[in-house]
C-alpha cells in the first residue's frame, strides 16, 4: 500500500481535526482495539505525512511509530485523548529519505475503536508566528502555556539542534486533569521536528511541555494559538447560590 487506504475496509463516521483542508470521514480507516494498521510510502519524494486520529466520543489510546528500514524506528509516540471526538489528534510526521512506513496500533480495549487517517498531500505547516517564537526547555524542565477561552486550537512545534528529542505534551483543563497526553521520541529533533495541533474547547486550558530527556539534551518549544472563536467570552462566569440575610456569628 502506497499511502492509499484499502477500499474494502469499513469506514468510520467520526470527527476529524479542523485544519486548513479538513479530511473527510469517509477516508478514515477503522482500527479496532488491539489491532495494527500500516501505511507505506515507497517514494522518497514523500517527506511528510499527516496523522489524524479520532473516535466517536470514547477515549483514544494509540501507539504511532515510523518504520525506516528493518528494526529502525526513528520516531514513535504514545497518544491518549479522553474524548477523541471533542479533541481529535492531528500531527505531522517527518518521513525523509524513503521508503517509510507509518504504523498505528490501537492499544485500547476492543470496545474502543478509533478512526485513523494518514495522508501525504496538503500537510499542514507551522505558521510564521509558530516558527519564529520559540523557548528553550532544558532537560528535565517543564513549561506551561495557559490559553484564553476564546482559543479553539493551538499549534505545538518541538525541535532540537540535532540531538534526540524526548518530550511529554499535556493538555490540562483544571488541576491535574489531563484531557490529552502525547509521549514523544524522535532520534533527531532537527531532521525530524514534531508539529501537532491541540484542540482546546472550553475554558481553563493549559498546555504543559516536559523535556523528559537528561540535562544534556535541551529542546526548543513553540506553542501559539491557531484558531480563535470570537463568540466565546473571556470574562468570568459567576455561579452558585447567593443568599441574603440570616445570622452571622463570630
């Protein structure tokens, strides 16, 4: 298979990432819990592919690997999403010097299928703001990026100066409430930088980037807003009961 999904597989009607040119649900391949699907690209001209994973509202738990030659995995990641329909996963995987194979394994239970789509055309690129604004994160350190409720999605770009890249990306909504977690390894963060979108509906969204490598392996991170919902208010919302009167004792 050369990057084209098999025709005879069941289709999945789920949500996909709202990128510049959204992928259709009909092009997604259903990956049952515990199963593995691969997409192979023999042409060396395919230097990037975009991976989109979603569910119909259930949790998403998957392993994504890039195979380049026998027993060579230059990039791999573990992805967990609490709700794969509300927050679909979308990332760009660098595939220089083909042939390459992208392997997606659904490590969830059989009751939790996912929809997978891997394409090599119209791959999303970081915005100029994303590529120009970066912060160095030393090995073992972390950095947090809070976002306004009006921000619907953000861009995340991680890279190094050629050293290995080991990182954990977390999307939190509330104290220690992980909505999405990505554990990433890349053998060369300059040749194979990592770029993804995180969907951030609602309020209280914080992106946390952790450099899980030793102190000798710093990395640069850029996290910027991608899409903005101007209809969402950024002011405080008051809630709870207000009671007037009654006794007050010291």
